[in-house]
């Protein structure tokens, strides 16, 4: 059962273990702090799949969960590379651009729902269990990176874009998200309905 001050909405079942791990840690931290929050999980906005969105009275945070234990290198532009066990660099998707696009899709969707909005949500890519040593990734005010242990630091931040609990509820309703009251429901929501 979720804490009374946390509203969890699901777009579709959470299938990836990295996303489940990040959601469990996020909920644990919110419960420990007693923070009232809305969490949207596995939602599609503007053609983009967003793993997690957190809304509080001072923060809108988009979290992208990644399961990767190998070192990564990349920049804001172009493809990234991951170090294989054989010692070669293999091309992989640019998580910076992915998170930036998701953050902007969230802002655009909220603007359509609320009218004019100010500021932007924060965006953080969470590597589970952590960002591998020797990784060389960009980090700026638009997108940050870290491991599961850095989620608490993200929760202490403020974002330019913020919504009330009522605005999040109506946004979730408009997006046809399903409110769930425990984690088990987040894992099996759609399969039980079919």
C-alpha cells in the first residue's frame, strides 16, 4: 500500500527491472520524507515514453531509468558508446538526447493541458545500480546523470515548472492514466484488464 500523500498513476505496466527499481527507491524516499507527491509511471506523451515523472509543490522531475553496468562515453550530440567486455567501444543510444526530448515532451503536454507554463521540468537519467566508473558523459542544467543513490539529491532540487496536486490529477485523467494504490498493480495493470 502506498503512503496517503503519494498518488501513483500508470500508463502501462512497468516491465523493465531498472524502472521498477527506480520507482521503488523513489517511493521509499518520498515516504521517508513525508512529501506529498504525484508519480506518473510508464507514460506516453507526444510520441515519447517516459519512465517516471515526479510532481511535488516545488519540483517536476522526469526520471529515465537505464540498466547499464559498462562504462559509457558520449556528448550532447551524436551517438554514445559503451565499453564491451572485449574492450571495444560499441555504439549505443544517446541518453542525453533521449532525456531532453522526454523532458520537452512533458513540458509541451503540460502546456497544452494548463495553458501557458513557466520554466522546465528537471531531467535525470538514473543508471541502475549506478553509473559505471570511467564513464564520460555530459551533464548540465538540462539533463543530469547518476546512480540510484543520487535520487535523493534530485528530490532536494527545485524546478522552474511546478504543478499543484489538482493539476497533476486532472493531467493524469486527461492522459487516461490509471491510478493504482500498490506496486503490484503497477506491474500487472493491463494484463489483468485483458
